């Protein structure tokens, strides 16, 4: 995803979160969402972080 490549993960989060909810088994989408969350760091709402952690576990 271009936003992630440009180090703009925080901007990509809303779109990726929506996609991640719609396609919970799509590896590329889940990976992109995880990368965006990681790059956004502490600015991410706890609910978003919990969503990806739940999918990893």
C-alpha cells in the first residue's frame, strides 16, 4: 500500500481497519493493518490495537 510505503500509516488506518473487519482472513490486509498500527504507535485508539491483537492471538 502506497500510504504505508510513504510512512503515512496513520492516514491509512481508517481504511485498513474497515478492510480488516471485512476480510479477517485476508493475510495481506491484516498485515497492512498491523504495520499501520505499529507505525501509528501510541496515537492509535485502544480499540484498534485490541482488534489486531485479538486476530493475532
